[in-house]
C-alpha cells in the first residue's frame, strides 16, 4: 500500500474520531489511536509512521520479535503496545519489546510480569476484562475484577493505568453500548483513567461511551494480505 493510501485512510479515521468525540461532547485530544499492524510487514509500519502514527499495536510476541528490530531506526521512536494474549513464558521477551501491555488478563500473568521487571522500573499495563463473558476471549470477569485489580496494584513494577476489552462481533455497533458502558463504569469505580475499547467496526460507539484508547487496523491498512 502506498503511503498516500495509508494517509488518506488515517485522515478518515481521525475525522471519525473527532465526530464521535463531538457527539459525546469531549475533546479528541484525549484519545490515543493505536494502529494495529498484526500481519503487516515493516515497510507498512514505516509508511504509517511517516503519515503521523505514533502508537502501534501487535498481537503476537513472535511477530513483534521479528519486526521491531527492523524498525529500530524510526524517529521519533514509536510507542509499542502489546494488545494480544500474552503467555507467561514470553513475558521476558515482551518486556524487551513493548512499552505498554494492554492485555494483562490474570493475576498469574501480572505476577509473572512483576517478577521480570527490573528494580525502579514500572511497566504501564491495562487489565483485560471479558465484559460479555465470551468463552473464546481472555480477561477478568466484571465480578472478579475489583479484587484482582487491588491485588495487582500491590505488585511491584506495574503501573495499572486502566482497563481493556474486546467487544463481541455485532451487526450493529450500537448493540455494543452496554459492553462499553460496563467497562467505563468499572474503570470509574476503580479510579482507572484509561479505557482501551473499540476497533475498526465499533470504535465510534466506544468513543461515545468513553474510550480513551482505540485499537484500529483494517480501517487504516485494509485487509491483511492486501497489496
């Protein structure tokens, strides 16, 4: 894909973000756009960075391990988010690759990360929450989250900044409002400011319901494997 195509799609996404924020009477300046580059080669990341994207997300440690060293010369340096399921045996590698781990989905994983963080370092993390109780997805249940969040906040080396969720697939994104509202309410009750919710098919509704981070791939890059 040519950089101009990425730039055009990025501008359209930003306009949609601004529109959703306007409808919710909030500023788009409070929204972080994370461009998810799972399945896309390093040259696409370079084009996206040239178009103005600062935050990138990867779903798999193995893919990031192969890709990120080829992008080490980018300036300004991108901020890398781990947005997919993280296995405990890959924590050490992930900490060397990512700036933020959005997918802390268990106390066990949080403890594994804490045990690998060097002294005096605090790693920003989000707690993945399975709002819809989807058995195919990872994350804390809303019921267990408060107690688990309290335990994780006591661990050394972790900076718990907010919550993340992956909403179910729906024909109409408006059907997902209760999911996003539940995450927003949980975040407020736990006094966690960041809410990572909303992807290509539902990010406008997520923003209207309070998202501070949206994770977008297809709307910027097209379908994976597309030339």
